[in-house]
C-alpha cells in the first residue's frame, strides 16, 4: 500500500482514478474493501477520539477528502497526489454499478432524503441497482440487525450517509457482519447533495479549498463550529508538526 501518516492519521496516496480501479477490482473479485475518507475536521477529532482513530486507521482504503489535507501533506513533506472527494467516488460507483449490473444499499440521512436519492438514481439508471435503503436514525442496540439486513440485501456496495464518528464506528464494528458486501463506505452529507437539499460548491471553490465555506454559508448555525473552530485547530496541528520536523 502506498500510504503516508500525518497527524496520527493514515492516508493512501492514490488518485481518484486509481481508487476507482482498486474498488472496481475488489467488487469484481468478490473481496471486501472497507473505505473511509478524512478531512481537516475529522483529523482534528481523531487526536482525542481514540475509537474514531482506530476505526479510520484500520480501514482498508483511506482517502483525503479535503484540499486542506492535501496542502498539509505537502507542508509536512509527505505529498499526496490529489484530493479524492467522497461524493465524486460515490457518483462514479453508482454509474459503475449500473454498468456492471451490481446493487447498492443506501443507508443514512432523513427518510425523505434517502428516498429522493433512491428515486433519482432509479430514474437516472435503473431500479435494478437498488438493493435497499434505510434512514440514518436508529438506536445503538439496533446496529447489528441493520448490518444483517444490509448483508442479506444482495448489495455489492454500501453507502453510509451518517455524521462522524457514528458512520466510521458502525462500519468498523460491523465489518464482519457486512462481509457479503464488497465495498462499504461512509459518505457523510453526500445524500443531502444528491437529493438537492444542499447545493455543492462550484468547481473553482472545490479546487481552491473553499468548499467548506460554501457549505458554511448555507447552514451557518449548524456548521460554524465544525469549520471555523475545527479549521483553526487543524492549522495549529499542522504548524506544530511542521516545526517538529525542521
């Protein structure tokens, strides 16, 4: 594995194209890949949340979903090739599922949101790609039954659109129960974007590392702490580690 480690976080140094090839090969050969992504906020949380750190770092494939993480890797002299956005990976894999006649289970978000995602993809491709769906509201003691339901659904791909650290811990703790599913991935707020509930930033903002700001201005009350406080802490952590290697 072509991996780096920065700020107590393991990251695979693959491009989006390379990541897709690895995932498609695993699905084709009926092997499971537990995938996760990291951004600045998640890396900050991983400094103190040791369970989240374990759930992320023990995944099979870890991408940097955040331009700030790519910049940090360069500052820390372990340069990553590029950002691999989780939502872009998800969108590409939905198309691949249609092409390869495989099925997807969509798990997470509010009921009306996940339903809209399923409806949109059913219309854009075919209802045949849908193995099932479920909203993201459940009790801890229900997790194993949910994992068993997903495993029995015939899905080759599972997308989990739940906030951190719940989605990372769910996938890590239930990985064996989900062994029938070849690719399991947390996709955060991607269902909100696909459903149209939240707009995605223009490409120039994504490439300039300002996607977080576009999200912030859409939901300032909910996002201010995550982005303004979290990003400040991330910058501090990067500078501290950079000083330690000079």
